C-alpha cells in the first residue's frame, strides 16, 4: 500500500480540524486577557496552530514518502511532517509546564535540549529502512527517559515552591504528559515504523487521538483556570 487509504485520510482530516478548532479556541481565550498576561495562551496557541498546519499538509497527501522497511513485505507511507510538528511543538509543551512550575533557566535548557534531541534521533529512526532504525529508537528512548527524569525531579522540585493551586495544576499536567508521551514510542513500535502490528490506519488513528489530547486537551486544562495562570505568570512582559 503506497497511496494513503480513505480511512487514513479521514483521521488526518479529524486531526486537522481538531487542531484548528483548538488553536481558534486558545486565540479567543487569549483575547479575553490583558496584554502581559497571555504568555501561556500564546505558547499554547502556537502548539495547536503548528500541529494544524502539519495535519493539513498530511491530509492534503503531502509530508510523506513511501518506504520499504527491513522485515516488512510492502512499502508504507512515512509521514515525516509529524516529526517537523513534534520538533517545534514538544519543546513548547514542555515550556508551558516549566513556566508553570517556575523552573530555573538551567532546568528549562536541559528539558528542551533533551526533547529536541529525542525528536531528532526519533526522526532518524523513522527514515531508516534497515534494522538500524532500532538503534536510533533506543537512543531516542534513553533521551526520553532522561528528559522525563528532569521533568519529574528538577522541575517538580521547583513546582513545590509554588502556591497550592499552581502546584496541583502542574501535578495534573505533568502526570498527563508523562503517561501520554509514553504511548508515542509504544505506538511507533507497534506501527509501520516498527513491527507493523496495527497497520497504517490504526497508527494514524491512534496518533490523531493522542495528539489531540496532548495538545488541545492539555491546552484546555492549562488555560481553563485563570487564577492559576495569574499566580504563575512568568516575570516577562
Ligand atoms: C519516537 C520514536 C523513537 C523513540 C521515542 C519517540 C517519542 C516521541 C514522543 C513524541 C511526543 C509527541 C507529542 C505530540 C503532540 O501532539 C520519536 C516516537 C521516545 C514522546 C506530545
């Protein structure tokens, strides 16, 4: 199978519309706030907007190429547009959380640096047809665990100094992030990039659902409580 099927297309359009509606909602929520109090809205808007663009490209049958991987008998589409999306949006998601926690600049640099390394090495895993892709997969996974460690140790430590409502919002979002992000490497292994157990449709559908929760769901949870945002406002204008 080389041309994306109709079922795949439906899921890509669901992703596009969901991300675009999320971006629009975050924009409207930003419009209610006064300038200087919209840091979280701005970051969260771009997370959904960038994903909407990447999904639109994929829904228009762009941002992929066919690849015949070792151990598989058919070429499958490799959607590289996902990785471009993740390269920009996963650091922004982490920045949202780190600013909420009031993390140090040093912790933020570690978190974001590890994250872009995780996505870059994950991209190498994705474009590699030979079994060497599993070497890249392991490198990316080790960096992922390291990044989670910084988040759940360093950044959590900073969050403990915050007012109770900020701390509990941080805990809620950090747990959501840790659980949801762990699904990505598992899905990668089960999908066409790995052992291809669930097929391209199952993979694209599951990615669309977890992407929407990780970006739009996360964004609503973060932006819904104005008291929390006010108390966590970064010291920047
Ligand atoms: C890959 C494969 C290689 C190993 C690891 C991965 C992790 C990816 C993650 C992606 C998160 C994406 C999000 C998107 C939101 O829309 C690259 C799949 C560890 C954690 C949150």
